[in-house]
């Protein structure tokens, strides 16, 4: 998403609205609308909207992208697989940034970072086509030195460090080692001239150490925020329904 510099030192929050669409799609209707969720995020102080158009369209769909572009002023970060079909959709959508992620049809969520080292040939032309149109290019990678070097060599503007393993590991040595790997990778992005983002699996209880890494300028957070929104908003929705039912009976 997308500013090229860390203007104010304030860590940017990109809100991933995919799972609003997951709930909508469960009924095949229009509620809840991810575009309205993006507007709520904008109102609540988010710095950007992130949406992942998956090959199977299990959550966000093309009309959502067009509506977000039309109605939301925040920058759009489009997560996408490195395919020609997605490249063409990104070129038509003109997001502020495209974040290339690995995609496996059977996965529940994005598992692991992109193998930039192994996929240079596939990535290079897709990245070039997007960059030519002024779309900032982000690669979602593990906190791994070789992957970061390859991302810089390929001309990525941004790397998003995968925090999934850090979030999943229970407290202990492995968890701490993963955090230190992320901290070291973030430092390396500075030397490589890459803008550093991070995300995946972040929650209230684990965001602190990642948010404290000075080189990280943006976090992208989705599933937890949408789940938490259900928990904090459910009582309100029930009370409104209760009132409407009671009013209907008393009139
Ligand atoms: N960043 C990337 C590249 C992702 O693929 C995802 C998941 O779509 C996220 C961030 C957000 O992860 P979560 O939904 O676990 O917060």
C-alpha cells in the first residue's frame, strides 16, 4: 500500500477484508459487504485496504475490487498469485500495490512465503508488467536472507515478512528464534533498499514485538480483526434485533 517512505514514523495498518467476503459468500447474498467493511476501516483509522483475489474466488471477487477502487479512498493492496490471469486483473484494477503471494488451491490460508529464489523467471515478467503501470510491487516472503536478496535483485519495492510461524509457535525458544529471524530480516531490508511490511496471524496478544521493529512500516492484518469484530459487535446486533422484535409486538 503504499507510500514509499516512512513519513511520520507511525506504523501503518492495512486491514484485510477477505473474511467479510467469506461470510457473505457463505449465503451467496450481499451481506456483509466487504466494501462497507473497507469504509468502516477507513473511518476507524486504517491506512490501507488489503484484499486477496484467490484463484477459486473463495472470498474477494472482481466486483469487490472495482467497488473498493470506486468507493474507498484508502490505497488498495491487492494480494495475488503470480499468474498471467492475475496480472491482467491487477492491470485492470490498478491497485496502489500488488503483493505477490504463493497460492496453493488446497491451502486454508497462505502457507509459507514466496520462493523468490526458485521462481525468478516466472516472477520477473509479471513484476515488470505491473511496475510499468506504476503499481508498487511487494513480495510476501519468509524472513530469509536469500529470499530478500532475490527480491531486491528482481526490483521489488516492498517485501512483506511472513509472521505466521512466529504467531503459531507457542512461547519458548523456537518462538523467540523466529522473532529474532524477523528482526534480522527487517534490518536487512534497510540495507537492500526494500520497504518492509509484515503480516499473517497477528492478534492483540502477539502484535507488540512485531510492531516494535523499527524498519517495519506497515502491518497487514485480517482474520483476527474480522473475528474480533464479530465478538465485539455481536451483542450490539442482538440487542438491535431484540428491540425490533419487541417494537413489532407492541405496535
Ligand atoms: N499478508 C498476506 C500476504 C496474507 O496473505 C495474509 C492473509 O491473507 C495476511 C497478511 C493477513 O493474515 P491474517 O488474515 O492472518 O491477519
